[in-house]
């Protein structure tokens, strides 16, 4: 299903079957994009929104000197530009970090959902609020944490998001990002990222090698990054797993 990862393991419950049917019917096509392609250009008029089905996508802003600055990472189940439904043009680029498959929904179809399906509209609104929560956490990460803390929190966050959609088992996942990419997320140089990853390995918290992340001590990694998953609005069981806490028993 195109919508299989949408709102999976989030607070407020998952989509009902009727809501899923309505949303599925709104998509007109799926597309594939190669790694590095700009899918939506900043300033371009848009009349569709994009749901990521497979791969990783980014939002990024280019500096005057042409340097890219990642401001968001998207995983399957994310509407990468749902806010374009209201804005009609974005202030940032949306790009494919890896080869990706996406679903395309026209804004006309979103208007019909808004007019006739109030609860589903609120759930889509929840997705845009979740985006905002992630942005706030990224600002906090860069302003309040040291280099090791930034990388540790980013790895915990990514693990949690992938855990929610079943792509991480809670301790290992694929992360096809270069050290330069991680540096852009954490506002660090490639050399600094390399040093941090060595230190995380030395402390036996995690190992990042060849696009694979192995977490050896999730509670320790979360402590190093001051990671608390509340801003991800996961359901209780997933939030506990994402922070390395034991599940509660009745």
C-alpha cells in the first residue's frame, strides 16, 4: 500500500481503513528519482505534494557560495512537501538523497479530502505539526549540544523514526549518508564527524560503517545526545523502545 507507513506507530492512532482508502485514491502516480536529483525547486510553483515510499530525501537550502545545508531528512511515510498544499511554492529545495520512489497527490485531491473528511484532514495536519516539531529539535540540537551530542541525538532520532516504520530493529539500521551529509545535519566538518564517530565507537555506544549503524548501548547513546523521543509523538510502546527503555507490563 502507498500509505502503509503513514502515521505508523504514532500517537493518535493509525489511519482507519476508510481513511486509508480515501487517501490511497488521491494519488495519481508513483515516480522514481535518482540520488542527487532536485525533486522540487525552491520558488517553483507546485500543484502536487509528494509522499516518500522508499529511500531517503532531504530538504536543503543553498548558501550564496553554493554550499548545501540540510534542514530536514525524510524517511518512508513522510509527506516531504505537504506544506506546499498551502504555500504553493517552497522556500527550500527538496531532493533525493538516495534513489527514491514517491507517490504524487494533486492539491485538487487534497482539497476534496479537506472538504469531505474532517478527521483525515486533521491527521494530515498532524503530519505538518510533526515536521515543525522536528525542525525545533534540529534547532535545539545545533544550539545546545556539543559535537558528540549532536551526532548521538541524530542517530537516536533516525533510529526511532525507522523503528516506527519497521526499517530498524531498534539496534541496527541502514543509513546511506556520507560523513559530509551527517556533517551538514549537525553543522560539523567532515573531519569533525569522523572524530566523533571514532569516539562513539571507542565508548562502545555505536558503530557507523559503510552506510550501516550498529547501536551497542541505546540508553548510553540517548544519554550522550540528550535524546528524549517525545517530540516524535510515537505511541508509548515505540517511544520506550526508541529510548532503550523496557516495555511496561500490566
